């Protein structure tokens, strides 16, 4: 049975403008959700399936993905584990609001590559090669930073990712949360049919706002620590 994406509220501490998390769990669970913030996710340890919009793919250590505002997503750990391996799955996550890098800063001509990056992220972006390696290193280093240094580090990460060559675009289009349900694990033919039906629905149905989608869910937001 398909599951409707749930809205999540992210609340940074009063002294911070965005969230940086080191998530460690026995397994990354299943919570198909969206939020108005951008999210950059780096998998440090763990393997499984990645769901972004209407995309379904596999993740492994080193997987680096940027998702845009209100794009449904989740990371689900696989069942198989290496015998004797009791280490928890681990990921670094950065979640930041649109307003943080918008306005006058993003309108500067020097920020044109970052503007394009953030716009493309509304479909989800997976990075590879040198951009992924540099991004992963910068995200790990951010754990030891505080105050203005952490904000500057985030801008540096966005700038280096904006220079990535041929990143993988994940979802087929910018999908409204109210129109997106968790993709089912199916064969390639079934997935193509589901994608075609979703495209037809988007062509006929006006995009609903996040606020309306949130009221329609009728559920309380899950605790931040349980989401990806």
C-alpha cells in the first residue's frame, strides 16, 4: 500500500540558523517525509535503498545527495549485514532554510552557480568524483566548527558542489509532496508505468502548497532524530 509523504518540522537551537547532525542508528528506518529546508546527506556507514521524489536507487558509504525544499525522501537500510559487524549505520546531515542563502547574497553575480545548484536540487542531486570527496571531507570537518565558522563552511560546501561535473539528477521532476507517494519496490516496467502515471497527474492537477499538504496528513511530526 502506498504511503503519503508526511511533513516534518525542523527546529534549530536558538543559537543556530541551521541543523548539522551526526546520525547513528542500528538501521536507517522508513519515514517517507518532506520539509521546507534543503538537506545535504552524506552516508558514512550503511547500505540500502534511497527514495527521492519518484527516484529509487541504492546507497552505500560515500553517497552524497542534496535534496531541495519539500521534496519527499528517505533512506532505508538493507537487511543484510556483514557477519560480526555490530557498528551502527551513520550519516552526516545538513538541513538549512531557503532564506539562509537567499535574498541579496544569492542575487550576487558571483553566486550564479550556487543559484543553479539550489534550483536543480528541487529534483534531488547525487554527487560523484572530486566534488563528492571534497564535500564529504568538508562535512566531516564541520562537526568541530561553531558560530560563524560553521556558516562559512556551509557556503564553501555549496560553492564546491556547484562546480561538480555531471552530477546525477534523481527525480524526474520537481514533485509536489501532496502528489507523491512512497515508490514501491517493483520491477523496471512497473516503475516506468508509475512514473508515467505520476507525470500525467502532474499535468492535470495544480500543485498544492506545503501548508495544505501538511493539514491533509492529519499526523504529528516525527521527532527530528528519527528522520533522514
